[in-house]
């Protein structure tokens, strides 16, 4: 028995891994687990899942509800019919998950490129209610990406034998998208990695490092999971996540140089992606710049930086100082319009000179950094 090393791949697979790690973080997910027993570890850009984890997963309590099979616990929209509604394949799924702890066979997988397969001969019926037909139907269904894995991305074309295939209307052909057993299990956790926003969309930060994905999506849930953010602010969410991550942790420039961060957005319109140029990521991840942006906390200032228009910060800072030196009674309509166009936080409006100084300091740091790394 060996531990399983998982490498970053496409966003669906990556989200599945991060979602699965969130399950492992729960105290009630594994059986007979001790506090000092490791479940997984991050190594370079990968994550290592320790072998004993799969044998200790409490399948019944985590994937079924009240003894009834309901397309995995939570009755979500993503994995319809992953397990048959009658429950005949429930025992197969339980043994399948446990079998991921046994010695594995390697093979082809279009999703992870390093396929892990359980040994089907280790899954045998134990009574008359358990049949080989249950086993064959379950494995035929999961070995090709289909609606059972994801109702949005999977094809619905079913065949008498074997997994469904993707149609190709232009050539009048079709093809299946082969996935391994580990991927079939991993991707049914992908929805857990997404953060729900008030506009009905869901977001996931994708990166070439599982540790970065794990930490940043955890941070996103903390920062934005309950915020009323509109669907037009995905770029700002990604930027603010980088800023907060950099502010809280000692993140090096070399690490961000390797990052190709993107935010995956699922909504009724489909799936979209937003990304930031690596120069911008390197800029806003600077500890001083990240700290100042976080202290100021204004979208207008953040977007000025994201648009590479930091030269405007000088004008903004000077205008705020000029207004701040006046008494409130001296403010005219133009002054109030300037304030409302740049500032929304009352703490900033009540301390205009201090806020202006931070904005000018932000400009100075950005200008210095651009010269240093030009």
C-alpha cells in the first residue's frame, strides 16, 4: 500500500481535490482517527494523500442520508445518478472507496494524466442482494466523464454498454472522455471548493499549486462567503484574495512569479474565467503594497492599481488633503462629489488627511517597485 501523490491539472480536477481536502479537515469524516495522525501533506505544488485515509472514510454517514441513496449527501445538482436511485450500487460504492487504500493499478486518464485504478477483483458480492451486475454497471458508468460526475459538463448520451460519449456533430462521430477511478471519486467533491456569492454565482481560485489553491479558497470563503458582491467584481475578488494572502503570510516574489492565478465562475450563463497578469499579481502581493491596499479598503483605489493607472493616486491624494484641511461646514458640492466618487468607508471619510497619506504612500511604493523590477 502506497500513499497517493496528486498533481495539479485542470480546474474541475483541482476543485475536486480542494473539496476533498475540506472533507478531510472535518473531525467526523474519518473513523478512528487520532489527532497526531496525518491525513495529507503539501509537497512542492502537489498534495500527498496518506494511504490509510480512504480505508477510514465513513462512507455511509458522509455520502448517504437517512439510509437512502440521494445522489450523494446534500442532494446537490452535480452528481445525479452517480449511484443508482434504488440503492443496488450503494454497497459497491462503499467498497470502491475503501479499495482506494489497496494496492493500485496505474493506467490512462484524460483528467489527471496519471490514472489510479482500484482492483475490481477485490470487490466481490457477499450475499444474494449483492451481484456482479451491480459492480459492472457501477464501474462502466464511472470510467467515462458523464452527467453522473457533473450535470453541467458531462454528456447525456447513454450506451447499452460502456460509458457515454461526447458527440461531435461536425464529423458525425463521438468519443468518450476516459477518467480513472481516483478521479471519478475526487471530482464528486468539486462543488465543496466553490464559494457561493449572493448573485447566485459560484467561484473557485485555480492555481498551479494545491497549497495556494487550498489556502486562497479557504480565505475566499472567509472574506466573501457572506458578502453581497455583484457578479461584476470577480477580478476584484481575485485581487483582494491575493492581497489578503500576501498580507497574512510571508509570500516570496519567486512564488508569485510561478503563479498563473485564475478565478473560475459558475453561473446560469455557464462557466467563465477571470485572471490577472502576473505583473499585477507580483505588484499587489508586495507586503507593503498589500498592507496599504488592505488598510485603505476602497474598490476605487484597488481598481486604479489593477488598471495600471497608479499615476491617478497622486491627484486623488492631493484632492483629499485639500478637502480634509477644510471644516465640514466649508465643504461644497464639488468636495462631496469627490469624496463619494473615491471613498465609501466612513472611517476613511472621517480621517481624510490620514487616508490621503496612505494613498500617496501607496503610489510611492508602487512607483519604487516598478522601477526596481522594470
